C-alpha cells in the first residue's frame, strides 16, 4: 500500500480513541438496559399514549408481555447497531487505510444501521400500541401513526452514508487501478 493512501498518524490516533469510546458506550448501553429496566420505561411511554377508556380494556397475558418486551428490546438495541457501526468505521480507519474493501463495508454498514434504526423508530410506536390493544374489545383498540422530523432526518442521513459508501467503492476501484499502473 502506498504511503499517500494512508491516513495521518493523528487521524489514526483519533480513530483509535473513538473506537474504544464507542465500545465503552456500547457496554454502558447494554448494562443500562438491564440495570435500569429500560424495557419497562419503553412500555410505560407506549402505555401513556393510550386513551383512558382504551387502557381499561387492556389485559396482559404471558404472550402479550413477551411480545411487548421483545418489541421494546428491538427498539432499544437497534440503537446499539449504530454504535457498533461507528466502532467498526473507526477500527478500519485507525489502521490508516482509506481505499480498501474493509472501509467500504464499514461505511456501508454504518449507513445501513442508521437507516434501519430510523425505520425501527418509525414503526415501533405503532407496533407497541397494536401489541397493547390487539385483543381489546371493539371500539377499544388503538392505532397510532406518527412521523417526527428526527426520524426523517435519520433516514436521510442513513441514505446519504449509504451513497457515500457507494462513492467510496468507486474511489477504491480507481485507487486499485492506479496502483496497477505504478
């Protein structure tokens, strides 16, 4: 690999520090999920969104509790995918290589993670309310639909990073061709 295609030492050091910081954040997020009962907090926020007459008809069966806790876990841990993707990008760039297939995969993975997180955040409130009220009587079921600007922005950021990953693929191919001529 040519020296000009490597990142400067200072940038590599920053990437190394950020990789370890991202991994520390990942460990703290997983610990916080279990220590702070994040699943119940997520369920409480869905519960608060229900109208009082709908709440009265909600009953919790074992299957419903499992479904709701699985949905809450998916919502929470989809955020950890972004942290894993960021750590992966930093890990690749700490090696100093920019135009390599590993860098392309890492950037695309991060873009896909952000896009998937936003998609999950878009549909999760609807699924939580449906999970709470699917077995309620007629007139006491609820359906919630909502789109906020943060979710739309995250969808766009994920899409932009995916496009940057595609551009990086082209740049990597060009760099590889140039190495063949030298």
